[in-house]
């Protein structure tokens, strides 16, 4: 066992590390792709919102920040009245959320790929918090970056499928 991951509610180890890395890859790819799809509509809506209501750091309507999202009780009352929530509000909330989550997951994926290519597990990496350049230390399990990747992700070039 390498570590217990609360997000997948399972222990991550040798037998399921490939699935874990692929899960992070798919989630990061999906979030970045969704952010790219929503980028232009988000900026159009924000431009229109600022043109109508003016620009204020705390938001002109609800004073909830730059995105000016309504509080949950207003969203609930809108949903009860109309049977739906305003699309502009959903877009103003979804785009930044997906962008931030996508960036964080990409950073998480890169850090795991860096550990894989150097032959470390998460616990081995975290066992040395004071180590500034841990990757310069000789690792007895390091077989070279290609063999390390092949050992975890498999020899098939279509490993992401």
C-alpha cells in the first residue's frame, strides 16, 4: 500500500496506481476542456453584467465578490418560482470552479508523474519533508524514467484508454 486516498475512498498501491493516475488525468482533462468551452461565453456574460450593473470589486447586486453570485436562499427562491436557476449565474459559478479545479488537478498529475518517473511512491516522497532536492538522491528502485512509466502505466502506448 502506498497511501489511503479519501477522494476515491480506497488505498492506492501498486495494483491500482495506474487507475488512480488515469482518474486524475481524465478529471484534469475534463475540467480544462470544460473551461475552454465556457471561456468565451463566460467573458461575454461578465462583460454584459458589468456593462449593465457597473464594475465593483464586491459586485453591484449581491456584494458577494467579483462574480457577484447570489446567495443560496435567492437561488432557491428562483428555483422554486421558475423551476430553474438563471443560466448566467450557473456559468459565472461553473467556469471559475472548473478552471481552478483543472489547474490544481494538472499540478497534482504532474507531481505524480514526476514521482513515477523517478521511482518514488507518495509515502517515500512525503517521508522526507526536509529534503530540498529529493530527486537528486540515488533511488535503488529507479529503473530510468521509461521503465518506471512502463511499470506503472503499462507497455501499451494507448495507456490512457
